[in-house]
């Protein structure tokens, strides 16, 4: 680093010690559309997609709770049909569905809410493991630089389908990867740790060093999920199950059960407000105070003890 040179937002975040955990966006329903045009700052709204197609996709957003549209792309112009994915990132039964379309107007014939309602969606089910890498340079240069390098490396990996994607939240954690359909967020991914991220995922495990959280959980549940996994060394994606979340005046308690055991753990977290001061984007000079979550307590409960306390 040259003395006096302005730090990028990702460099500032890393040097400040900002925590990765608890920073995944809350998304349970993902709509991914292959688009080879230029990605402007507001990629979907400013795209050259036909207006009726945009309106149709916005209808999906209003029909599915906690939903998000991502534009995706490959290493070059599409050859043949375009891909359209729907991913449902539930806690235990995430599913991925793929549709092949010849033109964007073909999306108008896909009534996704009705297909889900009647179960017709299952004929489009696919078993791909998707890795979405944010390379949205129009939003932030860190994503363009770090994301593009990681994407090129991902293309060399087997058993995983790599796509470039538009903004997924928090450029300062570039390179960012979202694993679908599970909805697992990773940040600060680079050439050195990419293999750990990918191989852990293919084994059905989470790589805690880069773990931002699961998009099916709230922010505080993501934090508690991280603390419990670290303490118990439970890395399997489905090793723990969400039970309960309650906010109190001083801290938030989230309860998780551990797979194969009857014990339920209550994890208490506290928030240090504005404990990290930094720019969250390279194109902004505004410095923001960001809250950081810290471990407070982990208390194991046996079912009988929980019932007595409830009574």
C-alpha cells in the first residue's frame, strides 16, 4: 500500500476488523435471469429488457415474500437458450428450478406463483449447485476487481455452476459469493481460500472463516448460528435447526437445536452500536458507524427443563 493512497472500501473493512457474520441479506426466493447486456448501477431497472418482462418479474417479487431479482452472466455471450432460475432458500429443504427460454418474452408464459401453488414447478427441478459471484463494477470497483478474479478461478472448479451476478449486498466484503439454492453468503473470498469455500460446500459444510450467514435467517439469527457452530464445531449445513428468537432490552436470544440431540441452545448476543467506522462504498466519502455483534452467552437446555421454565 502506497503511503497516502486512499483505501478501498474492502480494504477499510478488512483492516478495521469488521465482522463478516450476520451480514447476509434476508432472501428466501431468488429469481435469476441470464442477461448479456451492460449492467448499469441499477442493473435490473436500467436494463434493456422489454418493459412487459420487467413488469412480469416484478409481479414475482410481489407474489413471493423476501424475494430478489438477480441478473447473471457467464464468461461470454450466451450461445443458445437463456437460463432463468428460481431458487427457494428454505432452512432444510432448499430447491432450485431451471427454465430454458429462447427470448426474454418467453418469461411472460411462465406463471411461477401458479406453478408453485399446484406443484407443477417440480418438473423444472434441477440438482445444480450454483455459485453466484458479484462482479457488479457499476456499483463498486471492489466487486469488479476481486469478484472477477474469483469468478475466473471458480470456472476451473468441477461440480459447481459459476455465474457472475449483480449486487448481492456489501461491496466492502468483496469478493462476495452466494451459494444457491441454500442461500449461503460468503465474503472476503480470494484465490487462497476459494478452494476451502467450494470444497466445504460440496461436502455439505460451511466454511466459517468467510461465512456471512444464511439468507433464510434474520441478522441476529445469523450471528447466533455462527457463534453456536464455532463453539460446538458443527459445520454441516443442516447440523442445527432454528427454534426461537426473542429480543429483550439488553440482548437478543436465539434458540437453536442441534441435529441428533435433544438439547436446545439459547444463544445471547449483544450489539456494540457504531463500533466500526468506515466507508461502505468506494464511490462515497461518507463514513458510517456500523454495529458489531458479540457473543454474550450460550446456555444448553434439556427438553424437560424448557418445559418446566415455560410452565
